[in-house]
């Protein structure tokens, strides 16, 4: 059972207790206790109000505490004796019927853009720095909403944090103090955005009346529907799909559909779109374009349905991600077939190049962000006794800024370029232009649909290659500048090592240094590029077999990424070795070229590797899916 510690210690404006203000037919504290009926609740209160709370609250343990130091000692005792998760929150909190709806599982803090008690700096779903009555934060990105959940495994860390705070003799918001101590002590604390969740902490009669009015007009279903849409998404998805797809998600929920069923339906519509493109007639290209947009809309719906119904699973996240890639590459194949049938033009080399470019781009992205977040996690935290999280005086005014992309940056051209890039984010519209430049899936599918319906498949692939190339150069340049500006050196990454997909020879090639994250992308470009080259030299139908082989390899490499994210481990080493590794496959491709069996060799390799990679992956996920516990909204959000 979750142990919840409620702090009924904040004073009201009239000198009483904020948690005991008149609210509806009772008090904020009584309402909160009712919402936590399935929790083991402990209330910490000052002596002047403890007796009154005893008469108001049933089945609740009240701890009399004279000051903040006693509060911390009580927290330490409760944390050390806890057998499950803990939740800490203020007694005056007013929120919708499920107060912990957005906090989810694991150790996490609820944050909001609306001013609250103390600011925090968060990035990548993690709290990097937090303020308290004793501490301040430079460049904050959000505010702490007062709700802190601590995983059972981190309960000892919470007890230690409470005891480390005692010498500071700080007074005030204990939950903020504990959050700061946990973060500075090295505990990973997730940042969960409150978004559309209603919450307030009234400290006066007028505040309580305003909160009661907001609660009375609060539309829970509408809030859940709005929260179902990703907070950060591409331009096309945000303005041309999510504006209506969320209503489709609500309808799907009322029909009893699951997110996984919608994901499979999206894939089926994608197959029909690829078939339409493959016929090669103008009407079929238009039909394929329309079906592709329907498939993409359904692809948005599955995630929105999961967020709306709060039914997530790691298997569902993997299935959604892997079928997205499969759907896109089926469309590439359909366009290539349609170009030959309807226009007499062989665009298989362009299709293979587009598939390779997209995969290589993603490998660079996945590797960079893994190392980037590892660098943030490895950055040393200031001692708890130091008020600021950076040297110098505290800022004169707390303002919310976009969290800096790097924690530590040195002087130089790269740092100045990054600073200029951040300044360019401020003019209206630039944010969306940057999102479009990186060519996310919404923009890619829109480009495919428009160019295929109006022009030819050849035009479609040229647009994909040109726009994708610009996006790759743009993103890679930014990542290189960040890497140069970062002071930290080589950061070991099991994620990067797994993405290399080494064979027997590649395992002996070690790449170290701050640019080691480039290795997976460079290796994919080398492997895919050489496979395309050998197919081009072989002539005939070798390029079609090469495309099939590349699609199978892309499945394996994306599967590795998503299994690392969802299962926490890559496919077994024997899978990469049995697949030859990138080094073995390149050698075999050149042997097949010399032996003049490139087409047959690539076709056979595609079939055998598909059986190996797909079979092992499905087997792994099938076993995990049966025993898997659902994820919460917040955890899925982070993994997205």
C-alpha cells in the first residue's frame, strides 16, 4: 500500500491553517483525505491544530510536529519503515478526483508552467535542479506543483535526504526541501507536467472560493481529451491532425477499442496505401495518398487513445514504433513498384537511398540523445549546503526560460553559435519552422501524399532525399556543436554499443571520445551505402533484393532501439552474431558480387535475416506482453 505523507503545516492568510480553510462542505484537507482513501495516510500538523485534526479525520495517523526540523525527522522515520511507495503533498492541495493522476509511477515530481511554490529546471522528463526555501535555481523551466512521489526503492534515499537537511535549519515548504535534497543527492527524479490537470493551493478564503469555482466548472473529460494530445509535436501533426484526431480517439474509447488494436488498424490501412501506390495509376496514387493520411491519423489516435484511457504497455509502445517504420518503408516499396508499372521509371535506387537516409538520421539522433542525457545525469550536483545550483548571486527575478540544452558549456565558437540559436527561438513562428526542418513523420507523410498524388513517385523520392538530407545536416550540425561545447569527455553508453550491431570483427574496433555517439550512424551509412553500391554494380533486379534486405536490417536496428527503451536491454548478443553483424554482411555482399550472385544472395539473406530478427523479437515480446503490468500516463509520456 502506498504511504502518503500530507503536510498540514502551511499557514493561512488569517493566521489559521491553509488546509483547514472552508472549502465546499468541508476543508481542503478533508477532501484530499477522501481522495486518498486507498492510501495509508499520515498527516503532519503543528500542535495548535493537531487536536482539531484528530476530531476531523478518521483512519488517519496525525503526527504532532512543532517545526520544520521535526517534520524532517518524521519523514525520515516514515520513509525507513515504509514497505511500498511514498507520496508527499501539501494538505491544502485542491485538485480533480484523482490527485496523483499525472504523477504516475517511479520517483517523480509534478511540475507546471503556472507559478507555484518554487521553480525547477527540468529536461528530458527529469528534474535537473530544484529550488526550496533555502535553495535557488538558475534558468528554471517550470514550477514544482507540490506533489512528490517516491518509489519504494528510493525510500532510503528520501530518509537520508531528510536527515541531510537538518543541519541547514531551513524553514518552510518541506516537500520542496526534500525534492532539492533528492536531486542533489543523485536520485533520479522524473518531471511530470501537470498540463491540463486542475490544481490549486489556497491560502486565503478568496483563494478557496476561486478554487471551488474552478473545480465546479472543471470538465474532467475535456481535460483528459486535451491532455491526450502530445505537448510537443510536429507542425503538421499539431495543426492538421491532432485538432480532430483526439475526437476519433474518444470515439474509439467509447467503442471499447484498445490502443494496440488501433495501431494494427493503422498498419492495415498503411498496407492498403502501399498497394494503391503500387498500382501506378493516377487514381490509385491519389487513393494511396488519402489512405496514407488516414493511416497517419490512426497512428496519432492510438497514442491519444492510450493517454485518454491511461492504458499503456511497453509492448504497445514497441508495436506502435516498429509498425510506424514498417508502414513507411512499405509505402516506399509501393511507390517504387508503381513507378515501374505506371511510369516506366526504375526508382528502386532512390527508394533504397531514402530508406537508408531515414534510418541513418535516426541512428544519429538516438545515439546523441542517449549520450546527451547520460552527460546530464553524470554532471556533478552542488552540495546541499550551497544555496545556488550555480556560482554567483541568486537571480533577482524568477522567470521561466527554455532549459539549456547542456549543463556545462565552455567558451568558443560552438558556445556562441548555440547561444545565437537560442536567441533565434524567440521570434514568433521560428519554433515551428525548426520543427518542420527536421522532417518529422507528419511532414514526411504529408510530403509523400502530396507529391505522389500530384506528380510521380520519382518526384516523391527526390523530395524525401533533399528534405531529409537538409534535416540530417541541420540536426547533425547542432549535435556536433553541442558536443564540442560540452566540457565532459567520453561517456560510456551501452545504448551506443548495442546500436553498432558488431559482428566478430567489428567487436574488436573500439571508438572512444566525446564523439563516440557518431559510431552507430556512421556504421549504418557505411553498411547501407555499400550494400546499395554492390546492388548497383550487379544490375538486374539486385536493387529490389537490396531494398528488401535493407528493410529487414532497418527493422533489426529500430527494434534494438525500442527494446533498449522499453525492455531496458538490447536483443541478445547471439542475434547480432548470427546475423553476421555489419562487418560480416559487408564482406558477404562483396563475395556475392564477385561470384555474380548478388540478387539471389541478397534475396536469400533478406528472408533468413527476417526469420532470425523478426522471429526472435516477436518471441521476446510475446513472453513479456503476457506478464506485463500497464504503464501509467506519465511513464509512457517520458518514453515517448
